[in-house]
C-alpha cells in the first residue's frame, strides 16, 4: 500500500462575511511560508486564476474560492493558499486538483482526526495553521509542494448565515492576491423572494479605472455583482507589476419589509422563517452601565471607554432611563436610582464620565448585584415605564480579584439575582480578558458577550455594539407553529427584537403535515400586545424556489442544520454533565452528517504519495476555553517590542515566513521582527504561532505577533502623566542611599529609615509564602569616598521570583534577564519592550523603568538612575516601588513587605531636636518607644534625575524597633535565597 498524504483541517467557528485571499511562494524552500509576500515581476509561483463565487439565497451564503497556480520554475516550489474566514462560518469542503486528479476533504470527529494526526506526527511531519487574525475572522491556510511546470487548483467552500445588523446584510471580501492575476473574478448572485430593497457594492481599493470593472445588475428579487478587472486595470502604474487589489470588497443589501408575519421559504421538506417587522414604535429602555475603572484599564482602554460612553450618552432617547456604576475594589454609583435621559441628566452623566478616575482592583460580583438591585428598586417603585426593556451593560478588562473571586459563583449569583427579568450584555476589553467567563454569564441572562479589541477604534467598537441594542421594538417575542405540521424547530423565543436586526427560525415539515398550516407571532410593543397570524401553503412556497438557478441545492435543510449546530454549541457553554454531553453529541452528529467543520470536527484530506513520508497540515480552529480547564503549557506572547533608536541588533534578511511576523505592525517595529525568526521546537505543537528570534543581546525572544501594540505606548508616552500616576499610586518604596519610605495615605504622612549595609550584601525585601513571590536586593557602593565620609550604598541589583510558576527575573543597571520555565530572555535597558505571559508580564521603558506584574499579585516597579559615566564617585543605581501591595497575602514579610499591612503607631511629644532646624518626637510602634526625627528624604518618582524632597519621620539605627527584629535578620546569601532564621 502506498503511503498517504494527510491534511487535517481543524477549523471552527463571525457576523460579517469576510475573506482574505493570498496565494504566495515560500522563499525558504526548506520551510513553509506562513504569509505571502509582494512580488516583483517574474515570480516563479504564478497565480494565474483566482475566482470567488458567492450564492446568497434568503441570507444564507454559499461561497466557493478557487485558485489556480502554476510553478514556472525548473525546481519544485511551495505554494501557499490562505483565506480569512468569518468566525461564524463553517467550512464544508476543501479540494485540491493535482495532475488532473481531484482530492476532496472528509469531515471526521475531531478526536479521531487528532489521533490520526498524532500518529503521523510521531513519524515526523510538517504543520499548517489556522489562527484567529482579527476581530471577526480566522485564517485558513494550506501549502503544498508544486513540481516543476505543474499546476495545482485549490478550492475551498464555506457557508454562513448573514446576520442583519443596523438594517443591512454585509459581506466583506478581503482581497489581497499580492500579485497581478490574469483571471481575477468576483461573482455574487443574490436571490431574495421578499424583494431587494437596496444594493450597494464597493471596494476600498477601487480607482476610477477599477470602477469600470464593477458591474451591478438588480431586478425585484435578484441581484448579480461582478468584478473582473483586467491585468492593466490591476496595475498600480503602467510599467510596474504591483497590484492595486489590496483591501476590502464590500457587498451590502436589505430586503423589503412590512408589519407582517415575515416570509417563509420551503425546499425539500425544510423551511426557514425570517421575521423583521418595520414601522414599529421603539420601546423605551432602561440601562445600567457597569464600568470597570480598575488599574488594568489604564491608558488607551480607559480613554476609549470614556469616549464611547460620551457618544452613547449623547445618542440616548429622552424616553430612556439610565444610570452608571463604576467599580474597582469599591462600587460607586453616579445616582442612587435610574434617571430619565433628559438633556440635563445626560450632561451631568457626561461630566461624571469625564472626571472618572482609575482605582485598584476588580469587583465584578458586587457591581453587577448593585446594578440588579437598582433595577429592582426602580421597577418596584414604578419609576420606569411598564413596557420597557431593562438591561445591564458590563464593560471590563480583567478577572475578578476582590470580593467574590470564583467566576462560577459569580455566574450563579448574577443569574439568581436577575431571574430572567433583565438582559445582561458583557463586553470584554482586551486580549487577556476571561472571555469564556463573560460569555457564559451573558448567555445565562438573555444577552450576548462581545470581545472589544483595545485599539485606536475601540470607541467605535463599543458604540457599534450599543447601536445594535439601542432601539428595542418588541419584547417577549414568541414564534408559534402548528404542532402537527412542524418539528425539530430552532429557537422560537426571543426576549427582545431590536431595530435593524432579524429573527430567523428554521425547522422540518412533518411527513404528515397538511398542505396548509398556520403560523403565529405574539409579542409586546411599546403600547400594546402584538399578535400576527398567517397561513403557509407548502406547495406554493416550494414552487417559488423550484426553478431558480440561484439556489444551491437543499439550502433550507443546510440552513436549518447550520442554525441548529450554532444554537447547540451556544447552549453547551452554559450546560454541564450529562446535558452538556447530550448537546455535544447532537451537534457532532449534525456536523458529520452535513460535512460542517465545527469545534467538534476536523476535515481530513488524503492523497497517495510516491515517497515514504506522510505530510500533515493541521489548521486548528481556535476554541474559547475557560482558564481553569486549560491544561496545555501556556504560550508566551510578546505584544509590544520596539527597539530603541540606534539599538545594536544583528539583522539578517528575512524569509517570507519571517516577514509574516511583522505583517500589519507599525513599520517602526518591522525591522526588528524580521530578525531570524524560526519556529520554537518546544512550542511547535501546543503553540504553533510562537516563533523564536535570535538577536545579539538575547538568547531567545519569544514572539507571538498580534495587534495589541499601543496600550503601553499610550500610557507611557507622556512622562509627566506617567510619573503623576506613580506619585499618586505607589506607597512603599526604596530609593537612594538606600532610603525606605513608607507612605501612610490615611494619615497624609510617611515614615523613613535607612540601612547601613555593606556593598555586596543581599537583603530580603518582600516574601509572600502564599503567592510564592519573593524580592531580594543587592547593595552596591560608591566608587570611593572623599574626606573620610561615610560610604554611600545603593541597590544595584534586584531578584524577583515566583516559585509557583517557576519564574525568576534579575534586574541590574545594564540588563533585565527573565527565566521562565526553560526559557531565558535578556533585554537591555536601551530597549522599550513588553512581554506578556499567562501568569505575569514585564514592561520596560527605555532607560527609565521596569514594571513587573505578578498576575493576581502585586505590581513592582524598578526605576533606573543613570549618572555621568565618568563621575568620580557615584554609580548607576536602582529604585524599587510597590503597587497593589494589598493583593499579597497577610503573611507577607521582608524588610519592606512587613509594612504592606496597616501600621498602628502614635507620634507625640514633638519638640526641637539636637540637630538645629529639625524636630524630634516620640513614636510608639510595635510595642517600642522610639525617638524619631522630622526630616527629608529623596523621592525619585516625579523627578528620576534630581529627586524631590519628602517630609517624613526618620527612624534611627537601621530602623530598629520599627522593623521586626534587626537589619541583620534580613540579610541572605544569594539573590534568590530566603530569609535566614
């Protein structure tokens, strides 16, 4: 038996239809390219045909992408076929035609396909990739070796129900052939029996010449859009080979509507029912905005949130009611009850938003329960219209870390409080939010969750979501069908119907169904009860579609299966135990029957090969998994890594695979990311999108190139704002020779002490046995002393350790070295960089400071102090600051950590001291009576060069009596040793 070439297509589940078509040649013939590149004339892999054929019938889209490539070289070359798909689309087929023979994919249960894949991996294989690449898309890509002078045809088929948003259906095709294509064609056929109300097609890349290639034809029920640019029309200039085809091709349309029971299409015993009534008065809504103002929302996220809220408040209808809850570790309500959206109230709310400030932690549980309580009270006291839609809109970027912290318990608490009376919409902000937690909580309470990407258009994303739910038209909608006529219905009960959206129901017509059956719709409008009824004649409905050339087979049956699978997968999120298994089994059964690639299935394509090696391509569909269920090794991710100007970096020419990492990033980052990036072997199966980069000053840089690049830049670009943040947020720190300053915000005071350690001594600063976090510091001294003065000492090195995650960080005045699991990363202070891992993050601001965030633990900041290199006495040194110390446990100790808890002390008997100009006093603290002196210490937060004077009570004798024990108790033998006992 000849060996088999096996392709596993693990794809899964967006509401815009979008696709990005790229065919490219790999420059490095020993490796597959993960991204196409632009071609100058004479590329050896020639894409001579690229066609996109779309048939849309009753909003159900059947898309076929066909690409034909030829290898014009005298040697084998690798061709890459890449398509961006909507996340809500299901791949239904993938074929390749090689040497005139067609090889088709077969959908199998994911576990079976994975076993087949793993068996082949053990024999040595190559790997492909499907990955999330944007807000609503996933990438399908596959590459194949093409023999000299041979041709290959790729054909991918996927299906999706177009979802109506803001009054239109929209299909976006992201077109990027990256070279001139002899036969480029987009054909879209639309058939809507209800009638097409409007049609629009345009491209972001269209010029006047390209406009001539776009043809739109429309009748009452049909539309045809064709885009067939010639080679000359595709050229950027008459004598160049670069293409203009680089952007979005957009098709938008809607259908005719009236206040009726909707329209029904029937084919081969299955029906689809669309209901979107027009000309209804809007239902007033009651909204509680629950806004996260915890510290993690700092920077661009908080600015964009404020901007979006200001716009949303400005768009509220005067008949609506609303209020605002902001939360960190505490809960703050703008008003004690919901108020009407009058111009005056809206203005006051905008003022509140403008002056809203960041706090500390994240108390999601209590903030949502407060929102429910406000709605309960308002309804009981009849402050709200009887017929109105009440909803809670939560926006957060973090995990609950104060109050109730268990996500499962929070979900139960919120569900029990809401009791199916209000809708909860959860907006998760940023790449690291626990989306599965928010999604389940929203679905449990009649709402939806949406991931908001923290980018420059975040405000538009937030406002766009709000616009979708801004105008409710119907409440408690129930779709009713004659029992003996219809079976296997999809969802029929809907809490609200919003203007610009659509309700879609599909089902199977029973074998013994009468030729005419009844449907009914009941709902509540703003002022009355709505009841609609109509008769459906099965024979007449079937005849409408029977002879239409636009129809792709049994589309109503496939649409029913599509909707059913989507709803089963959604219900599975909130289910558990036997119920979850039952839902999974049914979804799997339908996925296999209708050849859909879903989170439960994979597509396997086999081709006989002459050689002895199986080659397996594994595009795997991303699945949102609750963090507690994750068992794979976490994938490291470098979100922002911009080299400083003039950085000494060993640069080498990048292959197309290397260029893939830099695609779409700020051009300032691209030259760095092109440095010799290769797949990391130790992450190749669990984290296929992780690359290793070798640079001169680092043993390994772990890169997962993604869109999040502006947040840290936005926060830190203004030094004065950044250090203002430091000055108002940090309470425990060490700086200078070495000065320990304990700020006491409630008393508006501070206590200081110095230690007289010798250069080279290492002291324990923070130890928390509960979290495993430890920080030690090593002293350095001046180069020499003058006039027999005391030798000044400073901190020149810090060691951070978290034993629970096997992480260590060494910070000197030259470099930052990170040890995580088996990885070692060395980064100089001359670089601005941010590394984000699953359990911690490190952010470096060039020649200024380092921020280490320990997951749910505290955040530590190290400030770099540079002195003149030729200074006769002083050296560069480091300062140490603590933020969010309350996140550490009550067992935290160390020379500094012991003060993270409240300090009980009393100062009295204030009198002139022995030192002229200074005041002495008596302090009672920890059972000791101490003599303290009012003095000044340097605080380098606002001015890292010169420092600022801070008034404090100074404790003498190395802090004896103020610290537990004596200074020598905190001296350890090495940078990661524990305190000696």
